[in-house]
C-alpha cells in the first residue's frame, strides 16, 4: 500500500504562511454566522468555514515537517 495520498485542492498553505489574524477574524465571522438564522446549506457552509478557520489556527502553531502542507477547502453553492 502506498504511503502517500493524492488530493486535488484549489489552494494550500504551509504553516509559516498562515495569517493568524485573518484566521481569527474568519473564526469570529463563522461563529457569528452560526448564531444567525440561515438555510440548511448556509448552516453547513458556516460550519465548514468555522472548521477551516480552526484548522488554520491549529496549523499556524505547528512546526512544519518536511513536505507538510495545510490544504484549504471551500464550500461552494451550486445553483440547481
């Protein structure tokens, strides 16, 4: 079994590249959005935004191992 994974992502950041202030603002905004009444889709996007911000904050405090990269995932609205 291979010891790697292939992941397609729109962007990635190394821990030393993460803007902690921006990640903290994103966390606060996501928490505020979760307190507001919203559609089910908006709720899940807000939950994803909060998880993403928390992951950025967690990743910002880590020392990077060789080849380690933080991947940023996004929630997209699909019109139907």
